[in-house]
């Protein structure tokens, strides 16, 4: 179904009166379901339901999300796009900022909603979001919105397959199997159902609509357009932006957009919207790749008022070069890596290492060789120069921050002779900000962010198969400040105690640089293009 949310009352709310604590309870468990019309698959839902209903709140509210784990594996929830300032322990990244919630146990996440925008809640353990454990999270402005509109429509997109993620991952990690793996393109879901079965969007003449677009897929891109209309992009990944006019948007996994539609003044005609699901690395095959979904628009107009982000490009204090790669490792697996280091989870959550190791928390080695930990100073401006010398593109998500996108260009000297190098494109003035950036094939992207949110934050590819293959690293931000300002709630430490996981010490739960018990770091056997 389409989800339509009136906003007139939201614009009249007063912060002191209507800030509230909202309690949401999820019993996370397996759901056998046919979501696309192509057979029953074991998914993961909440309270026996898939799709999980969206969570819609207002800035100033507190969301108390109680998660009871009825799976046979640990679980956790990440509020994607929320910065978690002062509460990095609520970020939900298992073995980074917490231990997973054990089977049969429960935990309550407390989110103080300080950011307005379009976000999503998803599993961050065992890649359970790929099997359905996800839903949009919309946080409205309190008081007068900087974007003027009458009503909004929430559209979420997912890719869905005939196998579970674990089954697909086994094929992908096998170096004897082709890539992309033989599971194919999957099927597209719009608001949780077969994209061909969604109901029409109803527009009324003379009204302005905000369309919130959320890509919750594991692998696929979605392109959204409204032929016969133009759209103004007013939000990207929770950040208000200057309103460029576009005819369509390409949405990578994990990205979100809000667009305002300038509608016609009469209701003489009906229109159709187009949704295309694709991935550049999957060969075209008529009827299968890309997949096209068409729906009906049944009818509006108005003018937006926008208070866009006006932050100029940040001056750089430190620049870090990251090169994406894929190799066969000594484990016999295809694995991805940044700067030749493929990520693997520690035995002690990284945040707990930061909080318990005193001055040694400044030593990147204590986080283990495969955490690819990078320690950041408080308030320094970091520039990431991310090279992608591969034929595959990668949507990279940074927890805890939105970054400025300042430059695209060729990833010299890695561009193959048969590939035309792209021109350098630099942002002048006010760069766009977002928390997920696509690094195209054979290109380099430069992004900047200020390390003003002490915590432990992941940077990882949000195509889950690349995440499981190790394309991730960890920023340890302002360890000294973090140790003085944050304390992990006892109930979070109890999650670890139930599983025999240590909550102090280095990556192996030991003191100093003693990593006894930590699996050995694999080595590269064969590099792949």
C-alpha cells in the first residue's frame, strides 16, 4: 500500500507540548512468506509481519524500540542515518558498538530524535536486513517545516530473492563460482509488496506533495521518475539541500531522497510513474535485467519554501587514501578490502575496547589487525579519497555522520586502457551532504566530514554481499572524549555476559597487544580485477 501522511497538524505543533516517548515493540522472528509472487521464502519480520510497518515520529520525540529475539542467531538494530551523538552505544552495529541480542533475549534501544529527515531501521547482525528486517523511519520537523508541502507519500524499495542471504553469500564467497553469482537480479518490492501490484498514488489538484524515497535493498539500485512532471530534490540522506530540478533520481542501496513534485493545475489527465531496478554489474537480459515497474498517478501543484544546507566546503586537516580491491585470500574465499585489509569482527565490541583501554585506546593496533581501525582527533576535518579501480560500483555508508561530497574524478593510474576516463568534477561553494556515497567504477570520490561526534563508527559498503566479503573499516573518534562522556548501560553489558563475550580489553578481550584467541589475519593469494 501507499503510505500518505498529512502534515498540516505537524506544522502547528509546539515542541513543549507534544514531545513524547513512543514505545515500539518488535518480536523479531522468521516469517515464511511469498512477497513477490514467485514462491515462499524464509524472511525475517517483526511480530509475525513482513513488511514491518514504518515508524513515523517528530523531532524531540524519544523512540523506545524493544527488540525481542525469536531467531536462532543474535540480532541487532541500526537506526540508519541517526548520528547517535553522545549515545554511540545505541548505534546497533554488532561487535562494533554492542554485543548482539542473544536468542530468547531482548533489549530496548533508546533514540532521542534530534534530526529531521528520512531514515530507516534495519538489522545490523548476520545481514538480516537482506531478509526483510528493515523499515523506513521518518522524523518530521517540529514546528514550521523548512520545506513547505501539504501531504507526503512514503515509498520504500527492496530487492527480494528466492534464496536467503546466507544461501546467496555462500555462492558469492566461493572463488570457483562466477560473479555476479547465479542467483540473478531478484525481484523488486515497493512498500513491501510486488512492484507490479502497488496501489495508485492519489494526487489532488492544487496540493504540494513530498515524496520520500528509501532504498532498503541489499544489492540493487532503483531509479524513480514521474514522466510529465519535474521534481525538486529537497533532502538527501536526512540533509536539506538546494532544490535542483530533476526528471528522475537514481537511488543506491541505503540512500534516501525527498522530492517535491510540481503538479499540473488541472485533473484532466492521469499519469504513470516509472521504477527501474538495476545494477550496472548485472548484464542486461530482456524482461529480467533491468526490471521495470509502472504505477498510476491519479492527481496537483504548489511552490516549495526551502532552508537548504549552506555549509561551505570544510578545510581539510587530514586526508586519508582508501583503495577498494577484491582478492582471493588464504581462507580460499573471495574477499573485498580497503588498502588490502579485509574486515572481520573482533571478539570484543570495538566500542568497549575504546572505553576500557585507557590511553592505549589511541593505539590503532589494540583494535585488532582486521578491524582496520583509524583513530580520529576530536573536531579534525577528515578528507577521504576513495579509489575504486574495479568494474563494480560501491555505495559506502558512514555511521554517525553526513559527509560533504567535494569531488569525482578518474582513479589514476587504475583506469584500464579500454575505459574512457571521466573528467574531474569539483563542487564549488556548498557541497551536497549525505551519509551514503556511490563510488563509481574506475573513479575516485572525495568526501569530507568533521570528527565532532565521539564514538566508534563504521564505514562500509551497503551492498550486503560486499559487506560480508569484508569491505568495511572502523573510525575510532576522539577516544579520550568518549571515555569521559559515555558509559554503556548495564543492560547492554548483560547481552555480552549471556554469550560469554568480554566487554573489556583489546579486540581479543586481552590486555595490551596480546591477541591470543583472535583468528589469524588471512593473506592475499590472488588479486582480482
